[in-house]
C-alpha cells in the first residue's frame, strides 16, 4: 500500500491557478479618457469594453498568430471609418 505524503500539494497547483485566472483578466485596459476619445471617434464605449474583456475561444493557430484585443479594436475603428 502506498503511503500518503503529509505535505502533498493540493490538486490546484500554482500553474493551474494562473492558467485559470489569466483568461479572466482583460487583455488590455483602457482608461476613461481613452474610452472617451474612442467615443469621440464614434465608437461605442460598451462595445470597446466588450472587445477588450471578452474571453476568446482557443484558436487552432499558434500563439503568435492569434488575434489580440488590440486587433479587434483596430477592426472596430476600420468598420467605423468604412461607415463614413
């Protein structure tokens, strides 16, 4: 019979906790001033917040080929420019 370690690590290691916590954090954080500037350009601040904080599905691409929140914000700006 195997012996149990007295100080065995818990099921959640530091690495697992970090991987679980990382997606919950926004990829980029914008100040109120930056949000107002984007609103002045015609972008909805709520849409910008959603894009910046929305969790992303795990893509099949490598980590270096993945779209970032900044890419999504640039896409919003381009969409807005095309409407004018």
